[in-house]
């Protein structure tokens, strides 16, 4: 990944609002307070916030709750943590599948 892409990712916070389906929005952390009302006006909407490692997501979750959004959740560890979790889960699943096949 180029430094320019790393910089762009560093400043982005992703907001996934679940309102009878899902809406995925990339909102720059510095603009969150200004844009969220138009993107997700329903303060009872379920919102999952995530960033690369979880720090900006945690802060954004706090800010959204202070703004009156009631159901806001941060993806702990960010998308890197999720990626690592899924890789571990996939690897474990493959190991279990191999063990089952060996037992046949």
C-alpha cells in the first residue's frame, strides 16, 4: 500500500448504519459531526463504526453517542482486527475439517 493510501485510510472512519438493510458510508473523521445527520438522520438506527485499528472508531462511537445516537457500536480492533479474527477462524475451521477427514 502506498503512503498516500495509508494517509487516506488513516483519516477515514467507516459508518455502517443498519436501517432496514444497510448503508455503508465512508466519512472523514473531521467531518463526522457535520455529515452524519444527513447520512443517518434516525438516532435510533443501529450503527457500527470501524476504522483501521479501532482507535478512531472508538472515538467516533463516543461522539455519536454524545450526539444522541442510541445504538452505536465500535468494531473492536478495527478492520485489521476483524481480518485477523477471520483468518484465525478460517484456519481453525480448515484444521477441524482436516481432522474430520482423517478420522474417516
